[in-house]
C-alpha cells in the first residue's frame, strides 16, 4: 500500500505541475491577446482624437500654393509629398521613443502608425478638396468622414448622404481598428532590429501611401466637380 501510495504521490505532483503550467500558459496567451487588443484600440482611439486637429488646406489655399496647376497635377504633388512624409516616418520612428506607448505595443510602432495615419488622412482630405468633393458638415464631421475613407481605403461619395453617415458610425470604428491591426502586423517585423528595418519600413510606407492614393483618386475622379462649377478663386 505504501508503495502504491508512493507511486501515486510520485505521479500526481507531476501531473499537477503540468496542469498548472498549461493553465498558466493559457492565462498568459489570454492576457497577451487582451493587451494586444487594448493596444490596437488605444492607437485607433488616438487617431480618432487627433483627426479633427489635422491641418487641412482648402482648395483655394492649394491653388495659391500650386499656381498654374490643374487638379491632377496638384494631386500628384500632394501624393508625392505624403509618400515622402510617410517614408520619413517609417525610417525615423526611433526618434519618437519619448512618446507614451499604448499597452502591449512598442512605442516606435505606435508612433509610426499614428504618424502615418495623420499624413494619409490629411492627404485624403486634401484630395477631396482638389477634386471638388469636400465632405459635408463642420470640421469634426469632415474629419470623421475622412477617417472612414482612410479605414476603407476609398474616396467618399459626398453625393450620397448614407455613404457619409455610414462613415460616422460604429462600423467606421471597427474598420479603423482593423486597419490599425493590419498595419501593426505588417510593420512589426521591420522594427526588429530597428536599424536593419528602417530602410524597408520607409519603402513599405511610401508604397502603401501611393497605393492608398491611387484607390482614393480613382473613386474621386468618377464624381469630380469641375473647378468652374465651384466658387472662383479670389484674385
């Protein structure tokens, strides 16, 4: 009996340790997933909060800054500037190490996502200006609509109110978080080690910004409002 009991006491503690380890690993995975979701939500919420503060040039200002150029030429300039900006962010995110990081997300990655989003949302807003398709509403309403356009990677059909309204709802936040999640997973490998991945990150951001711009411009061209139908540029 003692030997039998000894056998039991020799086996059961091992089983107990294995079960405890499995349980601990399970809790760790769950906590990791929760922290990752919290990080994505925090970045998305920060992008949403920043959007109304992004300085957007209206059509008159853009025409003054690019005299003699037509819509497509100005749009080309805007895309080139934005692509340069996002590539610079991709190559220099380490400089933002002092920014507070959302939970379970490297500071550099969070700063890059927010920085790139800011540049691309500004680009989308100004492309809508150039094509004579400014989103309706005040600054906050327009910013939210352009956030939806960024998340969906497409232009806004300002002639259909339902399209604009849809960009203001829960669906937009869900798509925005998905966009942040996609960018997080795409950019994570190029940040480790950072010095090796900087050039790759710059190239990826430049490529993705140009790709986004092509999609948005394709949508906007189909509904473009000629400048002659808009308020004339003041002399």
